[in-house]
C-alpha cells in the first residue's frame, strides 16, 4: 500500500506488500522488499532495503556522503532483512571508494538520531542506541551494542559482540567480546552475557576470559601477551578471533589505559 501523499520516483522498485506511509519521499535508485514499512515523512534514495524492515518518521537513508571528495558518483546503501531504523536516523550512501556502498546487516536496530556515515559496515544484529555517531568507513562486528551518544573516529573497527557504554568515544579499534566505557572506552571485562546468550560454552568463555585478562594486563605488552596465550591457553574460535583482530588492526586496538590501569573480569 502506498499513501497518496507519498512521492515515488519512477525508477523505484517497491514490493507489492510493502507499506509506504504519508509524505514519504522515495527517490532514484531505491528497492524496497516485501513487508517493509516506511511509516511517514522518511526520505530514501539510492538504497536497497530488504524484507520486513521498519523505517520510522524522518529517517534519511541514502543521501550524499559528507565527503568533500564525492562528485556525484553512483554509490548506494544496502540494508538487510528485519532491520529497524528509528526516528531521525541518518544513513549516508557510500563515497567513491571501496565498494561504493554503506551496508547495514540483518536484524539490526538503529535507535533515535543515530548516524551511519559513508562506507560504514554494520554486521548482523548490531544495536546502536540513541545518538550514536559513526564516522566514515567504521566497521561494526556481529552482535555489537553501542551505548547512546557515543562517537567513533572514521576507519575504526568495533569487534563482534563488544558492548560499549553510553557517552564513550574512540579513535582506536574495540576488541571483540569486550565491554568498555569511557573516552576512550577502556575494556573492563569480557561480555560473557552476550556470549552465553549466543551459545558459547562455559569452557570457551573461561578460556577466552583468561586470554582477555592477559591482553589487558600491565605486566605484558601485546606481543608478549599473545605469545603467552598461544603457549598456555587452549585455543578456540573466540581467542583466535581476538588475536587475528589485533594483528590486522591499522589504527591499533584499545587494550590498556596507562594512566589509570585496568579492571578485568575475575569470575563469571
């Protein structure tokens, strides 16, 4: 159903059972999947939106990137299935680099006023709370949760299942499975709640926690900590993921606060 007040570009492809509400503007290069609802007053262009999504009032998806190098090249936004975009969210289409695309995965929740800049990638089941701001090219891993009013420098990565408290900020990568807070959000422990809910076994959580405590320890630098982990702790996919994440980092991974020290998870 398309409300009679909506403005639809002739090139738009909208599923027959999608719902387009009052005063919605759908511009050029838009595809909207089955059972997706665009409630009212939203603006969408150059975007592919999956099935069963909800686009709330005054959301803006696919507008030009805030990149002075952008010269109108054909770029886009791609959003997966079952994702919820709340009021006043902005998702900019890609700049003319990488794959020219900004991506939001399946079953994500972008709360009120959050901003996803050009060429960001949000994996499945990411949650951004109110007013989270991601700079360009930020990669957010599977199942990560970012607290409200947090801001992140362009080109950083937030690891799988990391949880970051509100009013945090970082110029460095955030370790997978960690929980942190502050400016920067120094890791304070392992996000065992998320790991347990997603079926990670007690044995794997315990080993991963031991590895985590070595990584943030003041007694070892990162290279020494990784060597000790590999020598002393039974490896599992989660430890391997953390080590690979650190080794592949271009901006460095936030592990220690040398002014105040660290807290690690003593016991589950």
